[in-house]
C-alpha cells in the first residue's frame, strides 16, 4: 500500500443540541477535502474525537463515508482500544465496512504495565487478526500515552501486516530514529503540519495532518513540490501555513480546529463533552491566524 502524500484526519461533526454525530455533515466535509489532491482521509483519530465515539456510531459514520471516497484515495480508520480484544473487534468491523487500513495507538490506561513485550504482543495479535494493513500511531506526548520506542517499531514493521507508523511527537530527532528503524519495511508519516517539509527531508513519506483540514491544497502542495524537487516552493508554502498549525492545532486542539472549520464555511460545530468550545477571544485568534496565512479573507 502506497502511503505517500498527505492525509486529512477528519473531524466528527455533532448536533449542537443533542451531541449526536452528524453523518451528512461529515460526508459533505469529506467531499470538500477530497476535492484537493490529498492521498486520503482518516476517520476516528485524535482530531476526529475517536475516543469519545461509541462503536455503533463509528460503524454508522464509516458506512456513510465509504461510498464517497474516490478510486485511488485511501480511507484509514482509527481502531485502537484499551484491550487487544476490543482493538481486534473494531479493526474487523472497520475492514468489513470498507477501511483500506487501520490506525492503532497503544493502550495507555495501564501505562506502567505497557512494557515493550506487552506492546509487541498486543500489536502482533492485532496485525495477525486484521483483514487490512495496520499503521501504528504514536500519539502526541501531551496526551496520556505510551511511547513506542524506535527499536520496538523497527521490529514490529517486519510483521507482514504492519506497514508503518504515524509519528506525532513533533520532534524531527524522534522521527528520524523511526525512519532509520523502519528502513524499507515500513513507512513513516508525520503528524505535525508545522514540520511536514522537515519530515520529508528526514525520510518521512508524508503526513496525517490536522492542518490539511484547514489548508488541504497547500498541505498537499508541500508534499507534491518536494517529490518533484521544487524545494523552494515547498519551503515557501510550509513557511506560510506552519503558524496555522502552531496557533490553532497545537495550542487549541480539536475545539480550535472545529472553530476554524466554521469560519471556513465547513461543518465544524462544537466538540463532544467533556471538551468545551472556544471562548470568543480564542475564536478571534483562530480567525486572525487563518487570515495571516491567506486562508480567510479579511472581510470574513
């Protein structure tokens, strides 16, 4: 499976009164994002509030989105859970509903017991049972998570059904260690839109970027320009949109991304409780960041 390029980690729109997931709004957003030259989309990741969705909701949303994915684009689905059994079950459901591959973060609730041996056994069992390829997910360090050491990842990608890792540490040194550990056996994708250019230079093949929800064409352009050797253009676009990641994605998280989508005319809406919407001052900051990057007109 070719994971080169930029993937957009889809947000989950909710009805503002009932908090019910809005499949129609999600489909409309996905169609908009895939009008840009993205490699595909990811459902139920961190930006998609996957940990706040129940299994039946995920199945319903996945069933709604699958038919609008164009040929040649990939549909990746987050299926990680705290137990190996639940992760396998969600992975099999996702595959049955049309996922091309799954994204699996490490269990973290019993973090002290998540030794390299426990993690190895967990991911191996998931990969053995998965009907589709598995991509490991190193969750951002600011979340309560478990670190996937480069040596462990290098061993896991030798499994024929584990094809790579998304690295959201935000550190090029860590990403470089993963690139070296994976070698030709696995693809490394970066999770920070502010460092896509640097990640490509380090050996990543692309990224799963919340920034691509706000600047899909520009994010794809960085990857495309880099691949054809137009480094100056890739660098210029990266410099222009990197502050959007830093000010909105990095500082404000899911509520910030959703507020930005509202300003851009897409279905953002409120996050699901216990996450809270932005305050008005923060919304103004979101608008200013978008305007400075040329993504929102001053009149808007």
